[in-house]
C-alpha cells in the first residue's frame, strides 16, 4: 500500500488530499501497451475519469489517444499536447458550440448518438466548409451487469441509436454531404468486471457490421468503447486489471474486416487504482451497534459512495488492536455522506490518517464546493 516514508510525509500535509502513485500508473500503461497498442489496437483514454495534466502527460507518452464528452475536455486534451486527430468526441447532448470546437480541431471522430445530431453536425460542418468524420454510436442492448446508473447499452438507456433505427440512418446518410461515415461506436457501461458482456458485445458488433455492409457501407473502424472495471474490494491484490484477458476477448471473438481498425475508450481501468483520497479522523462517536469515524473528507471529495453506493476500501495508516466496527462518514450536512458502514477496522483515534483507495477515477473530477468547501490539493509520488 504505502511505505513508511510516504506515510510520514502524509502527516505533514493538510488533509484531505488526493495522492497519485505515478509508478503504478506507468506499470498500468505498460500493460495496456503490451496487450493492446502493440497488437495494433487504438486506445483512447476517457479523460472524464481524471484530467490532471501530470496524469495526461504519462498517458500521452504511452501512445494513447483521448475520448472526450465535452468541448472543454477537447480543449484540455489539446492543451496537454494531444493532436486533434487522436480525439474521439462522444456525448448524447453535444451543443452547437461544442460541435464547432470539434470541427475547428479536426478531431478523429464525432461519435454521434442520434439521427437529429447527424443533421445538426452536417449543417454546422457545411457552414464551416468542413467534412466531419463520424462514427455512429449504436445501442446494442447488451446487459453490462453493473450498477444501473452506469449501464449505457440497454434499449431504455439514453445513449446511442437503437438498431431498429438503422434503415432510417442508411436512407439519410447519403444526403448528408458534409459528413463522412467512417465507423461504428459502442459503449455498454462502466465498472464491468466480467468478460461475458464484452463477448456478447462482439456478437452484436458482427450483426451490425453485416447490416452496414448489406446497405453498401464500408467501415474503416470499430470502436467498442471501454467500461472495464477494477477491484475496489482488494486493490492491493489486483492493482492492475487483467488487460491481457480483456484484449484477448476482442482478438478471439471479433471479426474485423481487412484493414479495419479497432478502437477502445478506457478510463477507470487505467487510472482508478493509482489514486487515493487521504483523510484525517476528526472525531470518534460511540454508538449502540457501531462507532462513527468522522473524517475531514466527504462526498465533496469522493461522491461515488453517495451516488452509486460504491464501496471503496478504507485503510487506516495507523495499525492498532483490537479491531472495532465503524461507520466511516464525512462532515457534510447530508445523511448520504458515508463512505462505508459496519466495517471492521483497527481502533481509530482522533488525528489518525486513513486512505480511501481506488479514487484515481471519478474522484477528483467529480469533486464539488458543496457547503462552500474548498477544492483540495493533489500530490504525486514523484514530487511528494
């Protein structure tokens, strides 16, 4: 987890703060490169997971592109040194201004999510005297077996075009002169820890490819999105996801056409385990059936437990005996401001430090100023 020297440095810092292990991030990126990029696959990092420049620099060095879902994310990517040709732009509600940013930046692809969006994009591209490269995001109706808030590939989800709309798509595309249809795009959800949903996705991709070919469309690339999960329960046992098995699913089950590129959009699986939220115990309250450990970090620094009922591992950085039962909670004026309930931890005291693990993805980027709390700092392993 953390060596003694690092823990001692933590004690001198104002809490709460985010801490990023860049060596772990480098090793993770090496695995992505070995099992994905070196096979000829194109991996776009989902910048919504974490957009810190220090992290983006390592991702750029590893040869990944970027997956954006907003105009400001495109600006951030360009500022970090990524080329427009390395950026895929998804999002179910792109504004005209954001589309214009993508056009001005000559991005690799607009991942379009509705028939009306195609019409708007064509109109804006025509006005800008541009031709927009487009991937059609399709909803494959694949069960991702994850939390309902982060499932995106079912018919009742708001994302993508359902397969029954393909005849309308095929009819309208030839009349959209400022659009170049280059690929198809899928994303079935997030924090998917089983491989079967990805195998199911491959079957749907083959079905969709055949429909496009029957309609006379040749696709340059297939984008299967991301969603590969991490081990929140025991992060030290699996600090790096099994990328070998993940990429092998698509190698074995996806029938790419000659010269066709395969693209991925991975976020959490790359940066999730390299980040921790370090917090200090403010108070211990003894209850009837449990004890409350009140931290100085709350849902303003890590909202996933309140939003998704996510369970992040809580590791005390001071070891004591005996163990006691704790509800680990934050200081925010909301009952949902709770990290874990009824967990066994070494006895905690006021002033102890704890690490809330696996916070590298959707931690800092989703932080807020609720209760007028200040945004907290981030520290990195190479410059602590």
